C-alpha cells in the first residue's frame, strides 16, 4: 500500500503544478516562448497522467486475476463426479 500512496501523492503534486501553471503562471514561466511553455505543460501533464495509468492497469490486471481465481474455485459440470448406475 505504500507504493500506491507514493504514486497517488506524486500524481496529485504533478496535477497541482499543472493547474498552477495554467491558472496563475509565475513571471519566469510567462517569459518563456510559447512553444517552450507548451512543451513544459505537455511534459507535466504526461508526468501527472502516468502514475494514474499505472494504477488503473494494475487494478485491471488484479481484477482479472481475482476473477480467474473465483472461476477456479467454483466447480463446473466437468469436475463434478458422474452418477453411477
């Protein structure tokens, strides 16, 4: 769970920085070229999006594993003993 907390905090900080640069950019950021600002914003957005994507993929994979484990625990008709005559 510590790994998840670190990833979530990392994503929240990156999203907060992204919103800060969009809403109230400092003078140093405004002094940059338009294309440089765009590259910085895109990179920051990608950094913010990456941990969230990792968590979603991990949740999806874990969900599939749990679903497969549930299916293995429930007996199907092939595994039931056949009645004898």
